[in-house]
C-alpha cells in the first residue's frame, strides 16, 4: 500500500511541470497550424495524379481496341465490336472531359488537361 501512495504522490507532483511543458510546446507549435493554404500546390498535385491515371487509361483503352481486333479475327465479332467501342471510350475519355471543360469555360481553373489542342 505504501508503494502505491508514494507513486501517486510523485505523479501528482510532476503533473504541473508536465502540463506546463505540454502547454509551451503547443503554443510554440500553433503558428505551424496556421500556415496559409496554397490551392496552386493542391491543383498541381491533383493534375499530376490525373495525368498518370489518364496515361494508364489511354494504354488500357488502346490494348482493348487491339484485343477487339484480335477477337474479330478469331470470329467473335460481337465481343470484338464491344471491346473496340469500350477501348475507344476509355482512351478518349480524358479528351472528352477536357473538351467539356473548354466548352463551359472552366479550363483555366481545372485540374484536367490532356495537352494542347
């Protein structure tokens, strides 16, 4: 019993010092939490991520079109046509989305881009 009481006394005696140290560290770190939000960096990151996704989509779309050609050659015309149409949609999707951005005039603030038309 005596050990428990002595330990609790030591903890209670250190508590104000620990709380003071925690408060000082928190107050010193507050300017780091108030950093200015930079939307340009966010747009750049999103744009780069979308560019990578669009590249993979383009490659997959082209491979689907090629697979459709081989399916038609094997005699499976219906499967080949569907594969070609699906591959063309997948490969052209970024260009279509960017065209809609251009049409509605929001391309300046968008994170979508497929290069210069």
